[in-house]
C-alpha cells in the first residue's frame, strides 16, 4: 500500500492464484490483462473507499505517494510482464526466479495520478531502467519528494548488483555498480542530523561477497553515490543476500544509549 498526509491507498491488481490449480494442491499465479488495476483511496481518518481504475499491471513495491492539488500522486515499480514465460530448457532455478527477475517482469519506476475531482487516472513511466526496492528519505514519506534510491539486479537472479539514484525532477539517474560477485540489499537512506537538503545524508546497504565469503555494511554519501562507499564495516559473519531494510536513529530506540538495545 501507499499513503499520503490524508489518505491511505490500497491496491487490487489482476494477478492472483489459479483457483483450478489450488484445488489440485498446486500454486501458480495468473495475470489477467482483461481486468484493470484498481486503487482504493481511503481517508486516513475515515472509512469510505473510492476506487480508481488504471491499466493492468502488478506492483510489488511502491516508493512514495503524496497530494498535489486535486490529485494523489503514487510512484511505484510497474511490471510490464507480471507473468513471465517459463524459460524452457533452463534449470529449475531459472524457472523459479523468473517471477523475481526484473528484466523478465519488465519492472520500471512508474507514476499514477488519481484525480479526486474527475475520477480520472493518468500514468507515466519515470525510467527506462529495470529497478526495484525503492527507498526514499524517510522524513518525506507521504510528502512531495525528489529522489528514490533503488536496486538493479543481476539478470535472471534475485541478486542486487548495484544502486540507482533516480532524480524525479530532472529524470537523470546515477548508478553505482557493486563488484562482480558482491550483492547488496535494499538500500536505506539515513538523513544527516541537521540536514539542509533531501539527499543530505547517507545510503546504507548490507552486502554479501560470494567470492571472499564475507559481508560488509557499506555507507555512501547520498549526494555523491557514484563516488563509492565512504565507509565500510566488516560483519563478523557472512549473511544471506538481503532484501528489505529500514533505518532508525539510535535516539528513537528505548535503551539505545545505555547499551541495552541494538540496531
């Protein structure tokens, strides 16, 4: 789901389990191009749902949403092919990962505008690059914003091989590529205390290096992603390739300063 200052936005996409196969104890999702995508807008302090219809797709993750005059703006990762073809002749992992391979699902950053007065929906593609797992400055959740920090993926695999900074005002993009065999996680944005700009802060990701059998926490200057990490923290053990993440200031955690809490 997504949210703005005054609304929560639910979704109903035309990708769901094949009921005939469930009756046989099998699970397979089917995409129905003859059905629309639907967004349910609910006042955050109310109960009445208003539905908006858009072109059929599937969205695994939204980046942010906000109000712009009479419109609700929703940014998320639109799938051009939510039901990728089974790659015949390939191995079991390739067949399994086709529903997680960004280039096969054709996952791109996308924008929907829901007009609360006319009921119309307008859509636009924000990027031609395949990315997913977008993160923003957490201080701007539900508010107008400029930057999304997303992951690129090794083709055919659920492995993040780089970070992209999407500038939604100019349409420009910056990418940092991780070394071969090193894979990251969803990249959290940590605003710098006293920050004066949206990208005045740090990007934090956890990596898995399958070559050296180790993991690190990498820290980037969010305003200078392509300069590479400004700090590295070696983890005591190698961790699995990660997906979701978040950032919380130590001051927000009870007991953090007395050593009783850990982040």
